[in-house]
C-alpha cells in the first residue's frame, strides 16, 4: 500500500471514529434536551408501596418516591407525568421508553448496573425479615424448615438465596401487597420486605403480633436512568445533591419514614 493511500485510509478511519464518537455524544446530550423540549418527564413511581408511593386520601399518589419525582420535574421546569410501575416491570418500562426515569424504591446491585444507570441515592431503605414475636430468630440458620413470603425479583429475594438455609420454604409473589397479604393471613410464618413496607402494613393491622427479626441488607433508593443518557443523569444528580444539602430530601424522610435520611452514599 502506498504512503499516500495509507495516510488517506488512516484519515478516513479517524474521521469515521470521530463521527461515531460525536454521534454518541449527541445522543447523550439530547437526553436532557428531549425532556425540556417536550416540557414533561415521565416518571415511574409506585402506588402500592407505602410510605414510598401510595394513593392518598385525595386519591392522588403521595409518598417519598412521589415527592422526589415531583421535585425532579419541578427543578427541570417541566410537567411530571407520574406513571405507576411495579417491581417486575419498572426496568422494562425504562428500557422500552415508557418512562424517562424510575423513582420507585430502586436499589442498586451489580446485575441492574449492567442494564441501567443510577443517580446518587435519595432516600434510606433496608430489607429485613419480620415474623411473630413468639418465634425467636437469632440468625438466618434459624429459618431452617420455616416458611417465608417474598416479592419475586427483589433484592431481598436474591439475598435470601445466599443467606438462608436451603430447607427454608420460600413462597414468591408478584408484588408487595400480595407478599404482605400472605404473611398477614398466616400462609407463611415470616416475610422478607422493606422495613417501611412492613411497618405500614403492621400499623394497619395492629392485631398481627409481628416484629423485626433479621437485617437482610441496607439498600438506599436510587433513581434509574437509561444507559447512555448522561446529560439527564448529570442533571438529576445535580438536583438531588442540592436537595440533600438544603435539607429537602431529609424532610421527606422525616415526614414519611419517621427518621432522618442519615449519611446516604453518593
């Protein structure tokens, strides 16, 4: 190959690479602009997950996640389109562009990080095992031969496979309402859910003599963003970090969770 032809080929390759790179950058940059141009943002929120997201007395969504979603829309200066999602469909909704962001008690783990991106954390959350006061549990080994309800595909579901003995009889349900209902009706002896979810359910059913038993995992909530939408990710991070510093997010935690948000990871 002649020197001239080599130089031309190298230049063409460089131009092609630069074009591809510029295309990628343009795609990232337009993620935020797209939301601003349509003057609205679709936010996946829970409506059956108190106190994070539930229907209030006025039949409108409320809770920590809903308030955070509304905050993001307000700071962007656009309308909040609140889209109810469930644990199984929230990530598919994001990937299929039915929503622009997930603000639905979403924990971060390695598997999820392969398919979506995460903002900084915005609210405290932890998963635990709850059960009758008259049955003692000192470790996960004590769950041997017991029955337990859990929501399919959640962090606590994945963790129990690693933590609990194989003789634990796990019954999986499609959402937290069904999971808690199974426990409340004594279909299972124990339940593994977010602490706030258990607290809300037990508050409504004081006759159920249940209590916290074992910590599964501390797992703060993050906003889920589509892979590659860096401009939108960075802007939401800016909004959330400001809300951490000025106390807005802590006020949400105090109002709906009854505790300070603490030192959440960035």
